[in-house]
């Protein structure tokens, strides 16, 4: 598959401004983002690229007067992607307990949970603040023999970690993007939990009612708010919901929405302005 690379120059540049741009366009079918100052590089299947939709999604950015953007796009062959993400993927260790690395990383010290991820063109190498926040939250949760759902699984990091931590099998993982589903399947096999993680292509309508002890959703704020009722219905009494993918300024909005569905606040954490929130379903 060939991809279109969209280069968005941000002036003045900051990673926070790059995150604002990502938030503006992430509902379009982009499959990966790379931040290389002063550029944000966004990748989308060539057949899905629509310059008019992109222009409309970015229309409000310049009106913010915080920064300016300029955009250009060009096609790249899919075989160029491996070198592209390899050059931008360093191994990380979360909370001293979980190492997330690529298959080409060798000779690293082992931690309690070691996850090998080859993202291809799907989201999730563990580097984004929300992914590391979610991993930290999972590491601090007792999930042994618990029924777990990873909603919007991307490359499958969270589902793989849950399986390695002894969650009841199979751990369910759902993503609307077939590329992400294929990537998560491959990564599950690579991490020797292929028989413990069951992948589904679809959206939140696939969540089984009253089925889970724990639901994980690292998705953007608008989707979190829209699907809150389905998350609640998917939990049985005493189940937990861990959410990320939004800024700390959105916490009140997310908490208020959760409260409407009998989800009570248990814990909040933040990293660089990003949030993770844990709820209990009563």
C-alpha cells in the first residue's frame, strides 16, 4: 500500500502545538504521526487522502493566533516506512517495570514485562504521553484473572501487557482500522500472547454488555465522550474504566460525562498536560 505524507510546518514550533494539530486531524484516517521540529509528519493511505477534508479540519488553527501552519503533501512508497519509523523509535521503560521496544533493538536490560512492537503504519509505540500513562495505570492495577477490553487498541500494547500480567483469556481488543488490527495480531504473536488476545475490527458498538472487569480506552476526547455510555454498559458492577487521550483541561468534562453513567472517579494522573483517569462502575 502506498501512503501520502502530509508535512505540516508549525511556526513557532513546540510539541504542544504539534499535539493541537494532531487533535484537529486525528478523526481523519491518518495512520501515524511523527514529530520532527519544525514539522509534524502525518501518514495516510494514498487512496484515503482528501485535501479538502484536511483543509477543513485545519481551518480553525490559524484563527487561534497561537501559531501558524503551512501544509504540503506528497506520496511515498510503503516500503520506505520501515526505515522511517525505525529512525524515530527508541526503546522506552515505563515505571521501571515495562520495556517497550522494536524487534531491531538488541542487548537491552530486561524488565518485568517486555513488549516488542513493530508498528508498521498503525498507532502506538509507547512514546506518546497517553500511552505511557495508560501503561502506568495498568501496572498499578490488579488485573490477574480479570476480563479486559482494549478499545481502540492500535498496535496492541495495552492488550499485550494485560495478557502478560495474567488477565483472563482471551483479552479482547477492538480497533476500527484494519491495519491496526493486523498490526496488533502480529505483535501479539511476536510477544507470545497470540492465543491470549482476541482482535476484532469494528467500533464501540461491539462492546458486550456487562462483560468486563476492566475497559481500557486511549482515544480522543470526543470519542470518549460519545461512547461513555457503551463503556459503562460493558462493565459489570465493580468494574473499572481507564481513559486517556485528552488534556487535563478536559478532565472535568470527562468526569461529568462519566458520572452520568454511574462511573465514579477513582484516580487522576497527568504527564505534560495529558491525563489518565480511572473510574469505578457502581
